[in-house]
C-alpha cells in the first residue's frame, strides 16, 4: 500500500457538490492499494501514520505524532498512486488493486486508525472527489509498505 501524508490545518472532500468529510488540524492521507496488498499492510500503514512524528513540539522539532496532538485524518482512496509512467505518455494503473480488493483495504486502514483513537473522515470510494487542503509547513511524506520489506542501508 502507498500513502501520501500531508500535514494540514484543514482539509475537506466534496462529492457531487456536497462535503462528505472535513477535518481541522491533522493529516490528509491519499491512500492507494496495490496488487497483492493485505490487511496486514493496511494495519502497518495505519500504525505508521498515527505514530509518524511530523508535528512540532514547543522547540519547533518534529517530535509529536497525530496521536500526541489529537489531530484527525481525512482519508481519500487514490488508485493513481500506482501509476506506471515508464512507457508512453498515458499512465498504466495495472499495479493498483482492483476496486473489489482495494475498497476493503481502505476500510481496514481507516478501522486501524480508529482503533488507535484517531478521528477519521473519508471520501467516497470510487467517486469523483474534490479535495481541498491547507498544507502546513508544507509537510508531505510518502509511505510505501514495499519499503518496509527491504533491509535498511547503512
């Protein structure tokens, strides 16, 4: 699974002109599921998201997590995180999990965040969405469960 985590002061998502999710301070999570991903990856990514220290402490250092700050998460499913642009000019999305496999993984990720006491808002899976955010910092972090399978270098 892949996630783009953006620290925000506010974020919202609209579907067909109606706001379906809105948060104040916290993170906007653009979340994609890949071929072969499982609920274990969803839980791992949720754990990483909740504990990622991307919020400043009193000294201005990144020492506080979403859990430390009591922030919320707005989770938006986004299969385009699996775009393959190596060939031609039109991205291929064959690396993305099919919708019937991806949707339960997005729900599992959200459930895992909620189990950690994170307030979670979401978009609508598979819908055309308009996402608005104010990125604080800006701080944007990429998480990919494939990287957690690799050994760390020196």
